[in-house]
C-alpha cells in the first residue's frame, strides 16, 4: 500500500510491510483500522461482505484488521456505533463471551473457536468478550460495523 510511491506503515510499531509481520513473531497482537477511501476499496476487493447481512444495512467507512501471535484481547465491551462482524482469515481465535450483569439470570457465559472462513456476528456493545489466539499461531481477521 503506497502513497506517492512511499510505503505506508502498517501500524505505529515500526512495521513497514506485512512481510515483516508474517516472518517474525511480534510480542503482541495489533489492531488497525483504515479509513482512506482508495486503500479501503482495495482491501474490500480482497474479501466479500458477509452474505447474511441485510442488503439495505449501512456499513462503516472503515474496516479493522486484527493480527498477531499467541495473544488476544482482555475482557471488554466495545464502544462502537453499530453491530460488528469479524471474518477469521488465518489461524484460530477462541472467543469467551459473558452477558452483562443484568442478563446473567437469563444468559450464560460461553466460548467458541473461530477457524479460517468463519464469520462472527456479535453485538460487542452488549456482550463482554475476550479472545485468545492459539500459542505460537498467527491470527488474521478483518472486521467491520454494520447496522
């Protein structure tokens, strides 16, 4: 991905290309979003919008890329405007979900493992969630909001 012939950094950690990321095991996972229209258009040519989403659903003007080795995210809620979908492209990721306290009498905590090709559809504004990437495994996902 270039801008006027210069490579754009993938993130603030100094990686100048995806090759560096794929050939090394960084100490932590990373999340980056992109809102540059031409880069976003190029990214979206590489994957299709999940077929089960309503045709009239509005979509965010940016997508997120989550990538990393042997890590995940701590338990949290997302503060986003819309519902979220996340496609697992490479590696595996285990999701652990816990309902908000006011729903614990109706819903139970549960977990599942996403494999390449799986798409997770989840209201991350309502369900507390954390993720874990298998030890020494690289995970790559793309995610966006809709609603």
